[in-house]
C-alpha cells in the first residue's frame, strides 16, 4: 500500500461512513467499507520523557496530545459506474482527525 498525507473532502452517507471523497480534483464513490478503526496518539512518547525534556510532561514541547484520536476507514472506491471497465478503482485509507476536524487520504492500494 502506498502511503499519502493528502487532504481530501469527504461526504458522509446516512450511516456516517464516507460515501464520496474528492482527491486531487477527482470524485471517488465509496462502494464498500472494508474496515473501520480508531487510533490514538503515541502516549508512550510523552510518558517516557522526563519533565523539562521537549515533549515531556511540563516541558517546552508538551504540545503533543497523547490521547489524540483519529478515525480510519478502509474503503473500496471507484470513479465511474460499478462494473464499468473504463472506470478507475482502488482501496483507500481515509483518516479523520478529531483534533482539527480534517480528512486525509493516508494510503492507497490500486
């Protein structure tokens, strides 16, 4: 799977799962949700640093949020009608960051 960090615009369906997304100027229609999970931030990085060290508790770099969450969806999506030979198709990982309300495309297998 290729890794990305590209912003996307996502439209959710009735179930609140991604229904469509706009990536690099192209509209993709979600055909199926393959998986859905939540990831938390790297809490161990801030827990292992002593106070006063960048990123440690009370330190100058304490902006790292160890409980930050992002929600991920692995979706099958395509451009064009299902079953249409000319349409593009792939499996994509879409991420929603709760801290800033931003959607990202983080992976693609096509």
